[in-house]
C-alpha cells in the first residue's frame, strides 16, 4: 500500500503546477533560501515579510526546507529546479505516509473494508490533491493531525499512546499555533475518560509541552538572534487584535455555506450520511469538525486552507458512508472519482498557473552576462509570485509592498494600494530619472492600458505573454505580461 501511495502522491506533486496562496513560498521556501544561501554582495538573499520582522512566524517549519537546501548545496546540486521540486516531493512523501496511517487507523478501529473506503475517499478528494504536496504550514498541520490521530486513545483502540499523540499535536502547534483548535475537544474528551488524570498531566502533557516549546524557542533564538515566543505573538495579532481583517473579511457563516461545502465537494452528501450512520464513539471526531469550523467562523478573515486540517476527519465519515451503501457502492465510488478528477486537474494544472510560469522568464536572466545590470520589477498585487527561492541567483528584484500598519495609523495606505490608485502617476514619480528604470516589468494584462503611455515613452517592448487564469478578478488579470526595456539589449 505504501509504495503505491508514494507513487500516487509523487504523480500528484507533478500534476500540481499552480499557485494557491503566497504563504506557500513566502513563509517557507523564501525563508529557507535566506537561511542557507549567502551571497557576498548581499548578506542573504531571500526576502523576509513583515510577519518575520514582528516575530509572528517561527523558524521551525522553514528549517525543514533549509535542511533540504543545505543538503543540495553540499552536494553541489542547488539547481533552481531542484530547489523548487525537492521540498514539494518531500511533502508528497509525507502526505503518502499520512494517507497510509489513516488507512491503518481505520483498519484497526473498524475493518479492512471500511479502511479501504476511507482510504479511497481520502485519495480522490480534490482539495487534498490540490493541497497535500504544497509547502504550506496548513498542509503540515493537516499531516501531523493525521499522524496524531493514529495514536489518539479512542475507545476500542489498542494503538493509543498519550505521549506520541500529544507530541505530534505539540509539533503541529509549533509549526502553526492554530493547530490546537481541532484538538481541544479531543484532548478534553481524553482527559475526562482518563482514570489517571494527574499522571496524564504530569508525565505526558507537561514534559511534551516543555520539550517542544523549549526546542522551538531555541531554534527561534538562533535565527532571530533574540528570545521570541512566536506562538504568543501570532495569537495576539490574529485573535486579540484581529488584524487578519487587513487581508479581507467574510460573513460569519462563510465556512458553513461555502468553505466546507467547497473543500468537501461531491463528498458532502457522503459526509452527512456517514455522520448519521457512524457509531457513538466516533461522535468526538464530528465534534472536532464542528468545533473547529465554529471557532474559525468567529474570526473575520477566512480562507479555505484554514479548515483543511478537519478534512481527514470528514473523510472518515465519507468512507463509513461508502462502505454502507452495499449495492450502490461501486457506482458511488465511480461518481466520487469522476466528479473529483476534473476539479483536481483543473485547479492543479490550469487555474492560477501564470505566477509560477512567469518565474522561468526571470530565471533566464540569471544565465546571461547581463545579469548584473538586470532589474526586475513585479507590478502585481503583492506576493503574487514566488521570489528568490524560484530564481536562485542574486538578481535585483522588487515587488509592491503591502505590510499592514501596526502603529494604529488610521490613514495608512500600503504601497500596493497607493500604486493601484494611480499607476501612471506612481511610475512617473518613482522612476523620475531614466537611470532608475527597471530592465524588466512584469504585470497582469488588466494594467496594460493604464500604463501604455509610460511603456511607450520609456522604450519598453512586450517579450512574453503568460496565461494565468480563466477567472480574472479585479487587479488579477487572465494573463501576465513581461516587458523589457529595448535600449538595454542593444548595446
């Protein structure tokens, strides 16, 4: 089963060539690149976003990728393509192990037939396919949740190990503090059932907590150069100050009406059916799902990926439903597979692929003698594309900044918003002298009309058009244009 799953997830990895959210690069690979690769003229090349300047993120997760990068560097194999794909392949292998863990857990709790059904539901979930090989903290949080679940002492389980499951939860919390949410009802339920409550706290919770928080503190001390309790800062920012709204807000019911139905897709009726059928001892899993969705519903900034960690719990119920469909089982399975295939392939291969494809145009500048004069300016909504982790040469690059204001200034507008309010005026003011002009401009097609006079006057010509999405919205266009300054190449 493992070999087959690893092969499948490896294929999965290569069939996902689109971008999902900026965090996939900016909070993991970009940071890892900065940790490993130094360049004489620039101390480190890799960009740290405002979250790092304010100690909201910890180095424990990027350290995994930094280790991969370091290994590639020592082997003199730090080619840009390997830097892009090896971390994702590592994530894919981990995802395969998690799938197999889920299978063996259900086999242990129920029987081989139910386990196969759950495993099948997990493998054909379009959202899992879309997310499980990405270098997102949410992905790691989900995988660790599956591993922890396989050691959770549920009634009738002989594999339960308090120490192991608590250690895995603690690790997940270090990587992403919100990982604690789905586990609150589960740990609480375990505590109520546990006869030796004092032992659980003294011999398991406290030592595990101290070791993981201690390790995380030391790792962050090394890289920040000072003591930082990242988890506390994260909580303060996202929950107490609710500054996540800076990135958009949704109505309270969004996860119930859109979030969960979308990530479950055609699994939804099976999930509901499975919840009705499942024996009482699995109600705690359902509790975890409902509780998590309720907690996230209270925060105004909402994203699909935030509830990804409850998807494995949902798959348990979907599989339970599938197994009990008896005569309809084959047709139901075919329906699940076919209905998930299209969204998985579309979102993995087509939707939002431009921001990754355009990086190969930037990479080409690394191989020319002209590298030292090149200056790439990405005029897109900020963090639209990856950065040095996908270029891996000390090219001069710039993008529009958009850190939130942490000083409480009411009239604050970030650079990207200032730019979009008057692109032409901004460009003229910013590049008032021809010597300051970038050699390459990269932007979405929706901007072309507005800045066409600037492009013509400054001698830029279009050298590439890259497809991005069929559903352009606002500042994001259907295509990305690469413009190059003519005079540069003619010398």
